[in-house]
C-alpha cells in the first residue's frame, strides 16, 4: 500500500493540474471500488472548482468550491495519471486502461484518470461541515512532517506505552501516514531496535529522551528524502506522469535481510511483528 511519501508525490503532481480548474465532466465507470461510490457522485462533482488539494495521512483531499470535500484513497494499486489534450503523456499509459475507473475532465483541457486494478482504493464526498468529525479523520494522529512533530511530541504520545516501538510508530491514531517501509528506515537511522518498548522515548518526568530526538529527526529526514525521490515503486506506485519513484534504490535496511548493514557491517535481520516484516540490524540498533 502506498505510504505517506507516495501519496504526497501524487498530491503534488495532481495539484499542478487540478487546483484552480473546474471539473467540466466526471465519468464514473463502475458502481464501486472498495466501497460503493457516493450517490450521484459524478453529478455532484461536475461543475465544481478545485480550490486546494491537501494530504491527510494517506488520503488525498480536494477542497471544492461547493459544500462537499472530495476524499480519495489509493488503496493497494490505485494511481492517477494526467492526460493532455486527451492523449496520455509519456509513460502514463503503462497500466491497462480496462482499470480506468474514474475520469475528471478539467476546464483546462486536461484529463485526470484514476486507475486501480485491485480496486482497494475509494472515493468519498463529505460535507465540509462534517469533515473533522468524520470517522475517517476524527482519530488520525499528528502529521510527521507537520510543525508540531518533534521529539517532545513522540515522548508525549508514547509515554507509558508498553507496545513495541515499531507497533507504536505504525499506529495511525498516534502518527498519521507512517508505514512499514519508512518506519524500518527511520529506526535504522536512529539506531533504535524495533523491539524496544515505546515508552523508552519519554524520560520519567515526561520530557523527551535522546532517543526521541534522534528518532523524530530520522523520521523527518527519511520522509523528505523519499518525497524528493518520488516515493518508492515496489509494485504499483507511479507518479502522475507515469514515472516510477526511485527511493527503493536508497533503502538502507528495508528488504535487505541477509546483507551487511550499511552502518556497522552487521547482518540485517528479518523478523515478523504483528504480521508485518521488520528489517533491522542487531549490531547497531539497540
């Protein structure tokens, strides 16, 4: 499933094409994806102008000039591509058009196409007045690239928690958008074992430990580097121009079981935590 850097990469690509444009025509080619489309989905969107395109956790959020907000989730295999003058731009036609499920024709003449072979993505229309309280968003944690995210925030969120550090970092009610790949990478950069108890990030008085400061810095660094690289393309992720992300070529620990650690030369191990593969170095991650 795409993680925060992949979703942010898609958001930036769509923002340039969609913000300020009117949805001149919307075509919905099937009744559902992971969930049924909202009633009169295409009709309610047609004629709306896109005022802004935001990301919250792993969701794309289009602020419209009407009363609704368009929420989009990529699921496992969803992707957007942008076509100019009704012709696919270079590289964007790599996916089977049979899985083009939604099209947005823009007032600029461009077309945005949503493709999803596995159909685990979804789109929802939420009244703006109900957005903050909506079940999709009312329990999401803080943004790891936001101004409030630092070592002190980690200490506050993890104080007293007896779950593993890896599990706590993946808890979307605590931190929004972090996924398996970037948690493994950040823990390695911070020199912290994924098996550590999450409460280790807080001192007895609740202040952040040195580990919390290191980890917050590592999370920001790895996410920013991944966004700059267009995300990681392990299976389905593509940018809106059809190009692959390339951060997977910079992995220091993820998917490198049996290889020497890039930092200390120790053996990279693979374990399973809560059904998810965890990659770490027992030599330098303590």
